[in-house]
C-alpha cells in the first residue's frame, strides 16, 4: 500500500511540458467472453519495449496483428479490457486516465476530420484551441502560415480536406500511410521524425507494408504478428541486414514466424515482474485534471467550437433543406393524427387503433427529434478524434453542442410552434412564448440525452432513434401523467376516445399554462362536430384552476432539473471519451 501511495504522489508531479521516455511490458491484454469459465480472447501477449524521448517508433504488422490495440493501450484509451502489464513514463508507473491526459491518439484522416473546412481553416482552428488566449491574431496567423510551409501545404491551403491535429509529448498515430503514395508517405514520416527530434516528442506510428526506404528512416521498429512480438531493432545499428533477413520469408513472414522461446533468465525475470503486478495496478486514482494544462481559456475554446460548428452547418445546405422538409412532413402527420380527427372522423375505440395512433405519433415526434439534433452528424463523425487528441475541455464541447443545437433551429422551431397553434386553436402572445419555450426545452433535453447515449453506442443512427424515443416518452410522462393525475376518475374515458399523441399534447398544454378550455359531455363517446374537440367538461375547468399554475411551475422546474442532470451525465461521458469496443 505504501508503494502505491508513493507511485500516486510521484505520478501527480509529472510535468506535461517535459520530455518522456516510455518503458512498457504487456504480459497479456484480453477481453473476457461470455461466462467466467469460457476462454478469454487475447489481443496482445508478451510485448515489451523502450522508447526514448525524441524517438519515432514504428509498429509494423499485418491486419489484425494488434497494432491498434497496442496504440490504444499505450495512450490510455482502454476501458473494458483486462490488461496485465505496466507502462512506465520516466520510470513512473501511470494509470490509463493519466496516459490519456498526456497523450494524443490520431486515427487515419478519413474518420477524424471536418470535410467542410479547408486546409488553412483546419490548422487555424487547432491553433485557436491550443495557443494562449493572450496571443494576437497576427501572431497566430504567422504561426499557421509557418506550419503550412513546414508541411508543404501552402499551395493547397484553400482546398477542402479533413484536418487538424495537436501535438502532445507522447503521440500515437494509426496507419500513417493510408491514402498516401510512397513520396507523400516519405515526406510525412520525415516531418514527423523532424518534429519529434526538435520538440523531444515520443511518437508511435503503425504501418502494414513498409518499404526499405521508409523502414530505414525510423529510429526504432516493433514487429507484431497475431498479437505477439517477434522482433525489435534499432535502425541505426543494422537496419539493412535486418530487413534482408525479414524479407527472406516473403509472403508468409508476418503470418508464419513463430515467437522464439525465451531463455531461462528472461523467463525468470518476467515471472518476477508478474508477481509484482496486482490485478488493479494499472488503474490508480488520478488527482490532476487534464483540463488544467490548457493554455486557452474556457470561453475562447467555446467560441472556437461554435464558429467551427456554424461553418460546417452553413456549408452543408442540403442537410438544412432536408430538415425543413422533415418539419413539414412532421406537421402534416400531427395535423392528420390530432386535428384531423375533429373533422368528422372517429376516435380510436380499440387497442388496434391505439397501437396505430401510437406508431404514427412516434413517427411524428421522431421527425421533431431529428430537428433537435442538427449537430449530431458532426458530433458522431469527429467527436472521437477530437477527444483522443485532447484538443479542448469536455465541458466546453458539450455546452457548444447544446447551444448550437438550440440556436440553429429558429426557423423550423417557429414553424412548429405556429402550426401547433393553428392545429390546437390557441391564441395570444404569452401562450405562444410559453409553448415555444417548452418545445425548445424538450429539444435540448433530447439533445443532451441522445448525446449521452451516442457516447456509449458510437452510432449516429442510435443517436437519432434514442432522441425520438426519449422525446415521445417525455411527452407522455410530462403531459399524460399530469392529465391522468388531475382527472383520475376519467382515465378510462380519456383512453377510450383520445389518441395518445393528442393526450400527451393536452398535458403539454397544461405545462404551458395555456388558457385552453375543454367543455363537453362527460359520457360523450366522440365529438358531434368539428369544433367539439375544443370542449370537454370532464376537465372541470382545470386549465383555469389555481392549482394548475402550481403544477405547471413544478413541471417546468422538473424539466430544468432533468436538463441539468442530463448535462452532467453527458459531460462525464465526454470526459471519459468514447469507450472502445
């Protein structure tokens, strides 16, 4: 216990601005499958290495050899799997959350960047996030131009690509050659090595099919096959001979080379290491928050994120147009379902009609949930890369996503409110404001809860579906439940001839304190004429009753509480990043 406390205190004193050397020993990295008596699925086994500061280490191997798993492990991006091993930075054993805070994990460009931004905008976006807030705009632009010159992208700075990276003292880059020809790959690797040497960065990159020219450029290489290490060398010692020996096996070198047996002393040393590793050694308490190391203020990062969101949204006009189309489709569904019944149609009288009405209502509210998530596609596309690169504070990301979702729908939201008023026969500016406010609050609640679910599932489709389900259930609970509690003696009558979406909207009007009055016969099975939908005497004037305002205030307060709780849940999930499958 004393050793663990000393390790915690020593690890908390690490300075992210210093140079790091990494020693790692992985006995096994596995995932438990099914029941406890079943065999574990082992991803990595018997891997060790030592990388000095200012060194670029290439992890080479075929597909499914464990390259990405090793990168995720070294950068602390593992949450579910069982790891028996140790990672030491400057001689100090660190936990996964600490490694995540001090490393940057860059995936291949296709899944991590914003396509609506140009090369120059991407670099400028990263500069605005990481450079100090006190730096003036001219100095920042000069630095951006110098970076573009260093990576030889000045000629294409106005082209739309996917981009934006941030250097950390330890960097892990996945499949650095994807989408590049030999000349471009050589130039990228040369730039990475140059930056690592100048800034004393510790960099890991993965490659599948290296050439002799590329292999000679790395200071250190680590070869993997089927989750096992079968070779490591220092390039400057004898890279050419090692490569010739490696190429003797030609096509089957990566698949058929067997891991050599360890000598007795080596096995003894590893056995002693394993005796010192306890089950939960790798996961120790983290005292320092990574957000303390940002040079940019919270508000500055928030403004940068908002500007990027608006830029990507403004340049994607098709998405905005489709959102408006879905709005009108949803309004049409609601009109036919709720208001159309007043035009001489019969209300549902059996369970079949109720199920049909419920399905149509779910489809309609699903459309509104789509409107409440304009930022969802952008979030699902680049969120993982942004969090892995530690570009900004998690809370700033969540707030900017919610604010952007709140502000990017004024036109469609006004359409919805106006059509609600037309359908339900309401009037008055105060009712309009109350009703619109409740709808916007519902939209934000859906956005927050859907974002939380998306962080776990990592699927945009699940994000949309969950938002629709949450919105529909919220309407039924907040609207229908209050309606039922006020009119318990008429629950059967209400269900017998009022469709669930209409029933939910009655309760939603209760939340808005609208002066909507129902006066009709208690035992009436259905309205006798079109305007009779506005009259229902079994409410006993509850819309005008004094207690209704109290109920409304409590309901609105409950919505705000749910919003705050959902925000903290989302922020916590964002802070942990995506969970790896």
